[in-house]
């Protein structure tokens, strides 16, 4: 195949300023049919595309060829590969939203929060311990934690399972995911600290579209990502807010050894996106052009949860968690959580809920991956509108016991 | 600091189409003075900025806010996070340059070749072996290999040092870096295969600006990166060409667990850059606008090596390697290598060459990090023009024994 220009200009998408119209056409092409299998196994946040289409060029970035050749972004900074404008926009957005304390914190940027999770384990593990440190999280826990902890069979850390069951008198790292993935509940650490425990707070869903913002989180090590805050999962940008300088240094070292820094292009893009989101927070009202990003997110998530609860309530097949009303300081009102995932529990007669739903061409993730039973499944609430409506249709069409009104 | 818009619009760089003039001004700002410490410890490829400035808008990409929200790029592909147009441009460029066989290869994209190196170790390590597999490379070897192999104390693989000294009857992975970092020589595997050996070919410098392209490399697992081919290190995009489907799958799994894919923004940018480079290969001549990227690179590297050899030859302080003339099929002529690093060896009276050069405000990397002695240092040849000229000036000013002509 060499010697001919077989691949010349096969695609020009990256070089041309694509239009919102093209995007909508792409969206239409991807529209699932009534026969399609719908994949709600992943938390792919494509729901947010519709907001960004409406923003048009407000969020467009242009990167010339000579930009970002160097490995270095800010040689004077502890995190030498962090673009200063991303750091500024991260601080600014947290200030607007009020979801995390940023003062006297080091920011470490990562290739998504996944890389930062591993950087945190590396930084918090004693380097010379005779045995790997125990890594625990309260069940149901994020299904990727066990594999992300153990895939390299590290001598520094090892997955030790459900934090509720951890009773060893050994050093440990507890992962506190709040709101929790998969079930959406607000969480605190559960292991009673016997002196050797360290905490990683995975707060990637602590944003107003998912949960009431009750106060700025103020923990030693907190993880966030644009994937869940703005929906830009393909950009692979996460950040950690870290109190302790030495921990931040070790996390930076991990990322240096793992990937020699983080894409500058995506950092610059994330900076622009966060800037537009912060700017939108200054607008009130729900006019098409100026809608506050989080108000948009809250509106869609509230609608989806109402629709889902309505469909579920008419069948005697599944139960959904109930969330308390809490005062959201960002919204200025009492709200309940509208999590990124529905944590469905099947009633008695369905033993394997994932398999049951697969029979209706709905792919979900079984509770067994989250450290609990197969009566539970996690269902993404963040897919595109068409897919979500297919989910509602298929749930409506199931042969359950019609509940007596 | 929260509550006020302290950070509003501190920088607009990412949102505006910066001009080549601004870039030049930035370059001028960064110009080192005669008092500056010059850092040639890293292989930061800023030399290539001047080419990309001259290309102007040819290589500019524009990314609208609604693009690349999904984690997925190509769900039907083994490497599901690989952007199809990047795959096309990678194949097209290798075809033009003739430096690697691409037929019947799987492409796995990574956050730089560093991530792919680790993905390769993960994929090639027996999952159930009682002891970690030995990872070896012939000294002098790339200084980051030991740390990148051992920082997580993996139970799958461990650094086992110089491949020349490896004589265990145990499974091993040999890293073959060709042209070699630090010394620029063409290499082949050195461990005699006793059945349990696997090879990773790190070919990130196998491009015409550095070395004669004698034939398309045709190995099981080959690593490349834009950092060294086009100079875009900040983009963090590398790729692996992999023969075996199961190995490519396991590498993909590693990257899924490590970072859930690779920045789409940077992949799209890399695709555009490679496209422009391939397009430039169709032009001959050295006209400013149409210059072939690799001819440009060869010209600059040849000039720099001539200047460096000239300065070194007038002092009796250092020696440089000599490279054989070989026929470069890309250039259509006999050429010698002009590596990305100068591998300097000091004469007898200088025991610690790194320390000696530091006395002249030249930071380099000692041979001890490459598995050899402190009489050697590695010096980057890829910095900006001003920095390179300061290197020449400082080497010229040293109190050596003037060689008799």
C-alpha cells in the first residue's frame, strides 16, 4: 500500500472549522433505531453536546502549528506541565460554584482523574513499606477501582476491597467517592482511623447538575475532571487539589514517569471551556444563548430523573434510591440529587438484573462489579436524548406487574 | 480569594488565534543571555518551532466546543480511542518516509511513547509468572528506562540492567532503541535469544533529520512519537505499530486502565501536523513556504553537527562519536547520522563531565544515568537557535589545549 497516496485527505475534519449544523447531522446519523442495542454501561457524557452546540463558537479554540512544542508549561511551578491559564480557570470555577476550597492548594493536572487516582496512590504509599498498602472503598464502589489498583501488581499498593469490611491493623488508603459512583449518595470516610489511614476524595460528580452543593469540600486530596463537570470526556483532563506540597510533588513525579506531562492542547481547551462555564454562571435566566451551564445541567437531569421515576413507578420491577432534600448554595434552593447514574435494584423475581435488561437491548453494568449483588445495575443517565428516550420506552414496555394506583 | 472575579480573563491565549509575530516575540523574550544557565539536560525539541512559524496557518487547527465529548473514537476498532484520521496520517507518513512497515499492523495510540513503552511491558509480561520478567537494554541506554520500569514496583516486570551483561536463563524483554538515545548509533538486539525473549523497538529517532533511512523497519512492536518526529512534545502523542493482535489488545487495555484513552484534541492536532509534513514531502526545493519538513530538519541538524564538531575539534577536551556514511533512501544520497543528542566523552583529566560543564553554565545529563561512566554526558542538540549558539560559544571559550593544526 506504500508508494501511493492512498490516504490523502481522507478526512479534513480536524483542519476545518466544523459547524454546529454538521455536528447535528452527525448526531442525527448516530440516532439509535428502535432495534438498536443501547449501551448505558459506560458513563459517556454525550448528553452535554446539546449545550455546547448551542454555544456555537463561544468555546472554539484555535491552535497554530508552532504552539506547545515544548514539554514544559511553567518551569517555576511544582507541577511543571500545568498550563497557568488552566490553573487560573480551575480556581475561578471552584470559586463560582463553591464546591471546593482552592486556597493554599497545589493543583496537579492529569490525563483524566484516572491518572490522578493512580498518582495519588503512588504519592500516598510508603515507599519502603514491607508490604503494599491496602486500598479500600465502601461498597458499592466504582467498578474500575480494583483493576486500576491491581493491574500492574504493584508492590506499593493493593486492592483490599470493601472499606466497611476492612479491619486490619495495617496502613490503608480509603477512596471516598462523593457523590458516589454508582449510587449517587453523599459520602464520608467509613474506616475508623487507627493512625495509618490516608484519604483520597474522588469528587468528580460534586457539581450542581448532579447534587446539591452544600459547602466547599475541604479535604487533603480532591479529584475532579472535565469529563463529568462539562462533559468533555474525550479531552482527558482532570485535576487534583492537594494540600500537602510533598504529596503534590510525588503526584507530579508519577505523571512525569507515566506520560511526561499532560497534553497542552487539551489543557488549553479545558481552560477555555471552564472559562465559558464560569462566564455562563454570571448569567441568570434561561435564554437560549446565555443559559447558565449548571442550570442547564440541573434542568435536564431533573427532567430525566422525573421521567425515569415515573416509568419505574408504574411497574413493580425495580426500585430507585431516594435522595434527601438539601439546600444547594449554588442554586439557592432546596434540591435533591439527580445523579449521573441510576442505581437500579430489581425486585425479587429478577436475580440477574444486567442479564434481564440485556434481553431488552439495554446494556448496563451489574452490581457484582461494584462489590455488591447482581440484583443491582448501574445505568448511565448521561447519554444523548434519543438514547435516553429509548431507555424510557423499553422500560415502559416491560411485562411487569402494573402497580395499582 | 473566592467571591471576586480575581482570575477573570488573566490570559486569552487559548481563545485567540495567536500570530506568528506573537510567537516570535515570545521567542525573543525567552532568549537566553550570556549569563543564563542553558539547560540541555532534556531533549526538548524547540528547535522545530522555527519551521512551524514559517508554516503560518497551514497547520492551525480549530476545535469547536461540542467536539470530542465522548470517550470513544472508533468503537469498531481494536484501539477504540484511536481517531481514524490520525491512523490514516500515521500510515501515510510512514509510506512517504519509508521508515517503517505499516501493512498488517495494528496502531495503538498513546500519551507519548512513554505510555506506550509501559503498555508494551504490560502486554509482553506473562500475567501469571512467579517472578517479574527481566527488562534489559544495552548500555548506554535511555536514562528513563530504569525508573519507568520500576517506579510502581510491579510484580509483572522489573529492570534488569545492561542487556550485554544479561546472562540469566529467564524470560526477558529487550528494549532496542535505534537510533540509540543517548549515543545515536543504529542498533539491533544483543541478547542471544534463548526462547524466552521479547523485543520492543523504540524507534522514536528513526526519522530522516537524525539518521539515514536505510530500509523500512519491520519489527513486532515499534514505538514512534510526534515529540521527536515533528517536534510537538507538548502534544503528548505517540503510536505503536504492533504485529500481534493480542499484544495490541493488551496494550489498549493498559491505556484504558491507565488513562481511559488518549486526548482526542491532541490526536486531531497530530493528524493535522502529520498531514502537513506528508504534504511537504511532495515538494522539493528549499523555498521558504514549501520546504520539505525533513529536508529542513536535515539541513539544520547537519549545520549544527558541523559547527559542534568544529568547536570540539579545536580543543583537546572532548570526543564525539563518528557515524558511518550510509545510503538514505529518503534523501537519495549517502549521509551520516546527525543525532538529537551529542554524546560527549571527556578526555582523561575531566572525571565528571557533567560537573565540568555545569561550571560553564551548561546543564547536561551524566553518563551514569545511562548505565556508563561520568566521563560521558548527553547534550541536547534540539534546543532553540540562541541556546545552541550559546553552547558553541561556551565550548569555544573553554581553557582546553588548543589542538595543533
